[in-house]
C-alpha cells in the first residue's frame, strides 16, 4: 500500500499540474464556476424546449438561432474577465492579469453588437413564452423568463463589471 502512494501522488501532480498547458493552470482570467454552470443549464433547458414540438419547439429553435455564436463570444471574452473580480476586490493584481486590458476594450467595442443580439434574443424569447403559454408548456415559459432575466442581468451587471475589471487592471498595473 505504502509503495503505491508515491505513484499515486505522481499521477495526481501530473494531472493537476504538469498535465495542463501553462496558461490553463496559471491564468486567473477564467469564467467563475456559477456563471459557467448557469450558461450550461440555459443551454440544456433550451435543448429540452426544442424537443417540445409544436409552435413551442419551433419558437425554441428560433431562440437557438438567435443565441448561436452569442454565448460562445460571451464565454470567450466577457465571462472570463469576471474571474478577476474576487482577486481585485482583495487588492491582488498580477502581471498575468494584463490580457484583461485588451479583452475589456474589446468588450466595450463590441457592446453595441451584444446589445443588438440581445434585442434579437429578446424578440425570439417573447415568441417562445407566448407559444409555450398557449400550448400549456409552463416549464418552457418559465425557462423563457429566466433567459430574458439572464440577458438583463448581463446588460446591467456583468457587461459593465467586465469593462470595469479591465480598467481597474490597467490602472493598477500602471501604478506598480
Ligand atoms: Fe449569456
Ligand atoms: Fe448575452
């Protein structure tokens, strides 16, 4: 048993440490877990809604089309910046955070497009809610309301926070 432990530890350190590319193990710029999970759940619920059939299923497919590309761009550009909120609030600023400056500028520049995409998503979601209500699919209607709230949360909290993060990192690195 005791001879197995060093081997197990080596395997563990390989998995945890050396098995990952350098920036994956070190970069603090990563999507906070609750946000990653929320996006994943919305996708799963949308996939379920698309199986609902009838007008509801068709409307859910329209929502899927409106969302296509949008979630991916958020997950690539916006959400990882939010991983810096916690260290920044604790006064921790490191050189590894520097890419956040360019990322946040890109968010600012793409903000009008994100908002336009949200308007298209919102229209599709309204259709989904009314189809689901008409067909008595209350779970899908609830999902539609959650998705609308999610987009609103992004507009008034998450997008602005992602932009502020980059500005804060830039100012803190300049002062170092
Ligand atoms: Fe989102
Ligand atoms: Fe969004």
